[in-house]
């Protein structure tokens, strides 16, 4: 089976049922750092299908000992399977449900993981803490885009200074830079900021739905006809949009929202 | 052993897990939030199918990593001896 057949004949219905047309759409929707690279993905998928090389994830509420021993044996006996054995425990504390996922280390695990594999764990690129690399990349952007990019970076730094997020920059192929303001507790972002053929913002619908569902309608009204998610991004970035996104981050962090009026809109600080 | 500890005034005691009502609940949790799984290498992955035909059986979930590697996810409750036997058979089939 080749990647096109997998996409068309096997998983097409599931993808469309979740609002995606292609495998790439599904990945872009969860790709916080903008790390997705179509060429790397297609080559990796073709290799995985051709060689039967894949990751097997076993999720239990508690891991039986005999299963841990079996996993250890199998990993030592094959180089095509990478096995993750996960225990997910659920607790109830003061009416709140807590989920504790843990990876079970089977014997000889370290040796197997250190073995080289031709399918990369991550696409090519580099992830760093903070906004420094993103800011440094702005000087190399087209001159007419630099003001917008500085505005985006300043907005993200304002979020960080407010204690809403931590920042990370991903440097991908073709000098593509992305800056992600990640919620402090969960490590995911509502949006990703791009310096790639100009400045733009992409939106992560699953994070909005989970952390700031009340902000979806407001943001979508501003970016219409585009919608949050599905890999959509916009390069039409107004102060109104940034204020709405700031409020969304405050809601996601459980902070009070200071509703902006046209005369009191909080634009980002100067960089 | 990792545990959640609670002090109700009579000293620190480990909380007993409440578990999942059924396998479907754990299945849904993983399908909706695969990023919660602490996988080796911390890959970004997207779920792309459920009840996916594979060999003589069906994989609970199918996902794919950014780098293109396919991910087969099996979800089971440990107290079910039948499920434990079934997953061992599945693993052996995958490894064959």
C-alpha cells in the first residue's frame, strides 16, 4: 500500500468525519510548532508502509507484569517495532477527575531506543526556548513584513510577561521560523505565529475547544470567512484580533478578561 | 511506584485509582487526547482511524507521526483476562 491509497481508501472516511481532507491536514491541525514538512512526511510514511516499520502503543489502566516482560522480549527480537507501554490511572480528588499517564520502562528498553532508525523521531529542525531566534529572524524577512513580525513577537512577549504563556521557537527547513505561546500548565498554544513568506497566525481548534471555547465565535467573526482550525492561518492581523486572542489566552489560563473597547484596545507593546 | 497522595487529616495515604467505567472510556480519552501519552521521543501525532483492519484483527486506533511513521494504538483494561490474552496475541502478530 502506498500513502495515497492509505489516505484515499483506508482512512479517508475517518479524516472527513473529523473535518480533514488529507493526512497532512490532520497533522497540521496538531502541529503546534509548525514543524510539519510534506516531503519528510511523505517519505517517512512510504517507508513505514513499505517496511512494516511502526510504533505500537499499548495503553492499559494498569500494566500486567507478564505484558511488560513480553514487550521487553519483543523489542530485543525485532528492529521494526518501537513499543510504548503506557499505564493511564484515573483518580477522583474533591470532585475533580485526574488522569495520570505513565510510560512503563521495560527491561532492555534503553538499548532498543538507542538503536538507529531511518524514520526520524521529529522532522528536520530545531526547537529553542523563548522568542530570541524568532526575533533574530525578522531582519531577514521581506522589508514590508518586518513591522508585522515585530508586532507579533511583541504581542507574544506581552503574553509571557503577563504570566500566561512560555514561548518557544521552532526553526524548520528553508529558514521557516515559528513562535508558539504555550499555556504554562499544558504546554500547548492556541495559536502559532509564523515567519514564513511573511507574517501570519495559525489557530489550533482543539486547544480553543478545550481551554477557551467561549472565544471561538469572537475570533472567527474577526477572521471570517476563515475559521479556526483545519490548518487555516491569516496574515490579516489587526489589533482587534490580537486583543481577542489575548482575551482567549486569559480565559484559557483562568484569568479575568478585560474586555477591550474600541477606545481602550490593548495593542501589543513595541518590540 | 508513582502514586497520588492525600492527607485527610489522619496522615498521608495513597489514593486508590478509581479506574475507568469501561474500555470505551479509556479508548475515547486516548482518541481525543493522544498528546497525553508520554511516548518515547515525544512525537507529535494525529489519530487518523479507529477500528482499523490489521492482519486478522482490528487495531483500536491508528495514528501517524509528523515524520510519517505509523502508530498502532491498542487500548485495554488490565482486569480483563480475556483482553490481556487478546492483546498478547495481537502483539505477537504485529511482531511477526
